[in-house]
């Protein structure tokens, strides 16, 4: 099995991202591996706090990308790709993201699925 066939796609559930055309394409491109409103793996409504992309990965990548000011679009793209590769190959980043997910899930369950950000 190649790497591409093991990848999942997670989207934010925005209405334009859930149109039938987009949903059909994503289900075709990621059969059985779509996380969102219209996929086989449902993501809880209005739950960005449970998304490691929102609270972990993007923050880490932004630190790497914007640590040095870039002057061109190509330089920015290069820094984004370098940051993604750094994250992809960092076992420590994966371990930290996994721990963060478990901690947030525990907090969410402790308050019965309610608001828990003020307890973090």
C-alpha cells in the first residue's frame, strides 16, 4: 500500500466544502478516508478544539515558516514545504500532537462534551 492510499482528508465542514461536487470528488480521491460532515468519519460539529491541525500543527508550521521574513511567493512556498517536511519526519512532533489530542479529548469528556477551553 502506497503512502497516498493511507492518507485521510479532514475538512472544516464549511458549506462550500460540503457541496455535492466537492464531496463527490473527495470521496473519490479519499475513498473511506474523508473526515467531515459528508464523509464516513464524522467530525463533531463545531469542534475545532479537537482538531490537531487547528491547535497544534498550524501553529508549529507557522513558527517555522514565519521565523524568517520572506520576500517572494516562491520563497514562501519553499518555507511552507520545508516546514511540512520537518513536521512529517519529526517523531517528537507526532508524539506531542498525539498527547495533545488525548489531553483535549479527556478535558472534553470530563465536561460532558461542553465548553472546556476555560479549563485548559
